């Protein structure tokens, strides 16, 4: 009976992993399950109206090409680290501990210091905890499509 319970538990874990989509990225030795925003509608909505985000989660924004980017915190209720990566998935700019903003269109922009193609938003403090510096490499899991 114990073997059967263990088998059922393992199957349940495998099915839940498959159902979650399995999108992840890794940076600084830490893996984050990510939601991928790879079209205009998803990128515009981002993490708006969320009251929390689990510590091991994030959102990855994928742009069609490398370019100067600026993100803002319009209707974002949680503080974030905004990390900008180039075509080679190299960290080129960081905006750390960006506060929430409820000012609508008056929220300030947080630009990249260099052209970027990918943006990873994590809970504020993660970049400092990982001691990230520009030049760090972002690893994409198999569930993340790179255009």
C-alpha cells in the first residue's frame, strides 16, 4: 500500500509540473518559474494589479529585437527589480528596488542603460540577494521560446 501511495504522489507531481507549462529562467545560480510576455498585450499588462508574487517567480518580457527599453510601474502594486538583457542574454542594465506606482500615466519610466531584448522582473531585493552585476548571463529553460 505504501508503494502505491508513493507512486500516486509521484504521478501527481509529474502531472502538475507538465500542467504548469514549465517556463523558467536561471540567473546567479537561482531558478525562477516565469510567466512569459511575448506580445504587445502581455507586455503592456505585465504584473499590473498583482498584490504579491512568490519568491521563486518572475515575469520575462521578450521583445522582437534589441533596442533601448524603458519600463514603468503603472498600476503595479509590488516593488520589483527590473533586469535588462541583450540579444546574447547578458545583463546590461538593472533597476533595483523599483517602488509600486498608483499615479497612472504619471508613473516615471525606468530605462535600460544599453539596448536590450529581454527584461526579467523579479521581486525587489532579488538582484541584491544574488549579488548580480552587469555581464551576468540569463539561462532560458526549455519552456521559454526565443524568437
